[in-house]
């Protein structure tokens, strides 16, 4: 087994154990393998080991990888980085699910671009649950206006919410943040919950994650960019 295949197997094992503890079916939790900064060969290796869904943070890097890996018929991408409006066109043409919509202006730009391509773009709203000043994401209170406004856009399909908790050592520290995201999603009748990374995916699953975004535990430490 290659190192990446081994990492993937261990992450699947962690997901299965967390699901068992939480009384959930592992098929309810999709794994987004976060390949940012790792070379396309690493993605290819994960694909060979059965992984199909990959997450990227930078539009240009995603575009380059998608081009090099276009021979992989079932590969699918989630965009999980900060998205500038002037990159909306690229991300739409790359067919990526955008997990990081956090303003109506960005949603409207994505909607416009998706309309041009004659497509419906699946999106999640990123919520800054902990209210960290430097972090992207809308405030929980903004969802009351943002959710209906985004739902009204014909070329976007609003699937759910995503959050990145404050960076701390203890995975348990993410729990209140994840629980809050679940409540917010329920309040707005949204199904998809993207929460949990290498350090805290178990907590994410226990709190209802339907997507976990895992990089380091699959691919190893990221080379500096
Ligand atoms: C990098 C990144 C991840 C993956 O983090 P790991 O700790 O390497 O698993 C998940 N989500 C987002 C938004 C990221 O930027």
C-alpha cells in the first residue's frame, strides 16, 4: 500500500469508528480529501486508492490540477478557500462545489456565471461561528437574510453550511462550534454540514457532519507554499 492509500484507509477507519459511536451510517459522511499544495500525482495516487472527491483552496491551483488530471473520469472538486469575486467565473467553469460562499455579492456573481454556463452550481454558506475577526464566513445572524436570498438565485443550489473552528490543540474545543452549525442548519432546513478536519473529524461526525475535509491525515504535512 502506498503512503497515501494507507492514510486514506486510516481516515476511513476513523470515520467508521466515529459513525459507530454516534449511531450513524458511514454512507452519510462524505470525505473531501484536501489536496491543496500537494502535487497532482498525490491526487492521482489517492484516486487510484478509490478517493473521488477532492478539496482545493486556490482557484489557480485547482485549475492547474483539474487540467493535468482531466483523464480521471470520476474526479470531483470542492472549492474550500477564500473566493474573490473576480475568480467566480473560473471556479464555475471548473465545475467545483463552492463551500465558501459568505456574502450575497459573491453568491450573485456565482449565480451570474453559472447562468452564462447554463448550469446550476451547488454551494454551501461558510459561517464564522466563533466570530473570529480574521476569518472568512458570514455571522450566524446573517443567515436569516442570506439563506432566503441565496435560495432565490436560480442558478445556485444551496445545500448547507460549512465552518472552520478556531485553531486549538484539543479537538473537543470544536464541539460547541459544530453543534451550533448543526442548529443553524436545522433552523434553515439545510441538509449538508461540512465540519471536521484531520484533528477533529470525529467530533464533526458526532455533531452531524455530512462532509469532512481532511488533508494532513491523508497526504501528510503540507509542503510550504
Ligand atoms: C486545509 C484545509 C482543510 C484540511 O486541513 P487538515 O488539518 O490538513 O486536515 C480543511 N478545510 C479547509 C477550509 C482547509 O483550508
